[in-house]
């Protein structure tokens, strides 16, 4: 049986697809990796908000699944929209790796630093930690952003720790931010294996139940905040507590809430965003 695995074509994405392929490999299965270019890959200059924000690295993979060109799509769960596309399902979440954000270039933040990141979520929380930063937009794959840090003379950049670890670049990390400092993106650190509805059996043996519990709670929370909320949003479940966050892009206000009901928590965050703006 041929199983075609769809993936973005970056070094990190193909590494992650390779992790999924190794888990899927068994007698009678032939695995083929199918690189697919997404909107986020084609346009590497505009801010994410101008090309669609969440989902810009996912849409073309989902279209390939629905069209039958691939059988499994491997996503960084943080890149996925907060609700599943019609006709598709996450058949498995692989066990979550480090969900934290990483500071590369220095070991601590300090006033006056020039920091590179394209994430409004990271920018808002960085400003809240240290208002006297200069935060500059920085896009590209991990290798590109590490190179641009040197080319542009930036003091540091912020990346997902898990991506650096998966590429063997953990030595680039000067500091891993605890969630109390920078709350991660919903799903950060987890790999999602998406399939067509009815094909879940293809990957379900790989599903890590605890990762699913946490990541699904985070996605439900973000979905409940609603598409009309323009404030940076984050959600993270540490195994015991679900925390949600909304903030001003300039870090002038940051609101955190905890709760057991993801949807109720998301609605509360949406109200906070409206009243705080």
C-alpha cells in the first residue's frame, strides 16, 4: 500500500514529515513524501496578517488531501486553523515536544535590544516583558532567520524551541521562555497528522492521547475567541491548567485567564479583548 505524505518543502517541514513517515512505516506500507508549496512559503515578505494569518502554511496541504493527491498531511499543529476543514480530521497527534518559545542570540532580554519576529503574539508579550525593545519583522524558515539575525545585526530572534531541537540547532538557544513569560501558540510543539474523514484508521495508532487532550483544548479556546478578535491570542495547556491570553500588539495590556472549559474561556477572553482595547 502506497501512503503519500504531504508536507511543506522546508528543511524543518520535511524533517517533521520524516518523523511521521518513520512512525507509519510497517510491512506492506510504501511511504512517499510529497512536498507542497503553501501561500506562506510563496510570500515571505508580507506580515502573516496580510496573507491570512493562521492557515497560511496549511491550506494547500488540505486541498491536496481533499483532492486525493496525498493521503496524510503533516502539519505543525500551531500552523493549523482553530477548526478542522470540512471533510478532514486530525487522525493523530504525535507526542508533543518542547512547546516553549526560544530566544536565540542572547540569554536574557534587556532594554534597547533589537529583536526579530513576525509573530504579533510574541511581539506583544515581549513588549510586556521589556517595553524598551526594538522589535523588527523577520520572516523565513529557521535557517533563513538565523542567517538574517547576523546580516541585519539583530541582538536576538525568537523561534519555536521544538523546531530548533528537531533540526539539531538547540545550541542556538540562549533562553527558553517559560509559559509564564511568553504563552505559546495553541498547538506549539505538536505535530498533527491530518487525513480525510473516514481514513483516521490509517494513522490512529500513532495518536498520543495526552497531546490530543491538551492541543484540542487549546484549539477550542482560540476558536471560541472568534475571528472578529484582532488582538494577539494564545492558549496553552500544561497538563493541569488551560491558560488563555489576549493582549495589545504593543504590550500595553496583557490579559491571562485560566479555566477548565475551553470554549467558555475563549468567550471570556473575547470579552476582555473588547473591553481592554
